[in-house]
């Protein structure tokens, strides 16, 4: 059988750093020589190619431009490679994985993000295992089809759906969680794939979107939030989408001013989405009076979506020029890429 061809795309982050033996400072290493730093890669039964984005970055500097660079590379090489591994800082990995899950339509190849908490040059690095297993997952096939044909994150023995993931620790090797969706796979002695949770290969034609709308904002509700503070954001003239981060199952104070402000947003055709501050569970706007007023004012339910996926979905839908305001609202509440559970 032919070896799987995997493209590694390096974007930066801790994983790509090595310690300067003299100063002890962390510097990015030349990824063209990846195999020199991880000789174990030579033992893998895959054909590896490595490319890097133009200027590797700490992922806190990720921007829409980074996502466009990534989807351009993937689009260009989609037919040539069997799978893709994206090396990325962990800080904004969940945002980038969500971004790609929306910008890449009808994905039927593995696109696996990974990174590390310690640089590859450090003796206790988690980067080697993360990279090696991410490559194995990207290369894994059954009956000629990829086992994981979707955008995912591999970190510390767990494979997560990319747009279900959130970073939960800046300290632990287990830095991510997928609080409302099962793991796609667990790596132990063997890699155990949870097939029921993994997308099926699609017959639709893959294509790349290159547009998002950044006229979006979020407001985290807290007891004591003042109308002027809310207005400072909600009255921004260019605003097109707003996420309200609410309590519990989607609740906020029942101030009359809040309903008025939301109705005003609706009149201006700004999409308003309710995302809970809770890590697990879902928004259910009809459950308490403190949620019903939001529904009446026209707020959409984000159900169990993560904040990262919600903001990216909003940016994506707002840039789909073929959709009307009403259609965008329908899609916002509908599961389109596995980012939210069905009702
Ligand atoms: N600040 C780093 C980054 O996100 C942390 C990491 O790589 O995990 O790029």
C-alpha cells in the first residue's frame, strides 16, 4: 500500500521553540529540519512534507489573515496530500480550529491541529508525542478512506472535534476540553477511535471560503452591568453580530433596558446570540423568566456551542453574501459543522 502523504503546516507557538544552549532563551527553530529535532519521525510509515506560514507567531497574534493563509495552503495542496497537521500555539488553537471548520466546506480529509505546553527542545516536552500521534491520526485510513475526515485538535492523548474545544489550562499538559461533545479518539497503546462521534466522509465537493466579517462583539453579563456599558458596544454603528454571554441556561437580569437595547439591535439587523458562561450544558431560553425576555426580544440560542465556535460561526455567516439576515439567523441556530448539538 502507498504511504500516506501528510503536510505539516507550521504556524508558530511553543512547540516550535528550542532553548539556546548559551542564553537559555526560547527561539523558533528552522522547521525544514524538523526530522533532525525529532528523529522518531523517520520511523513513521508516512511521507512528510513541512511548510511554514510566512512569519511564525505566538498564537495570541493569530488574526483572520493567519486563517486565510492556512486555508490557502490547504486549498492549494488538498488533492496532493492525504492529511494535514497544523502546528499552532495552544492559546488560540480552539479559535483557529473553529475558523477552519467554517471556512473549509465539505472537508473529507483529516486536518489535525496540535501544539505543546513545553517546547520540543525541552527534555519533558509534550510536543513530540503530540506531533507523532497527530501525524498518525492524519495518516490513518480504513478501506482507503481517512478515519478522521474533519478539523480536529490532538493534545495529550485526546482527539477533539476542533469547533467543540476550549483551552482550560495554561499549566497542565491536558490543556483542552470538549465539554459538550465526546472525544473523537483516545491514544493509549493503541489509538481508539470513537467512530460514532466522527464525521462521515462526504461526497460533496470541497471548497475554501476566504472571507469573514469582523464586525462582531461580545458582552459578558455580570450582576451590576450598566446600560451605558452595554450601549458602548451595542450602539457601535458597524456592529453586525453580538454574543451575549449569559448565566446558567441562558439567563440575564430582566432589566427593561436590556430588552429595549436588544430590540433596537434587531431593528438594525444585528444578529444577537445567547451563549452560556457555563462550561457544560446548554442555553434554554424558555426555562426561566430571566431567559424568556431574551427570546421575546429576538435573541438566538447558541445552545451548547463554545464561545470560540460561536464567534467564528458569526463571523463566517455574516460574510456569506448569498444569505439574507433571516437565513443567517436560521443557520446560526442550526448545527452546520457539528459545532452544536441538535435539539
Ligand atoms: N503562547 C503560546 C502560543 O499560543 C502558548 C503555546 O504555544 O501553547 O503560541
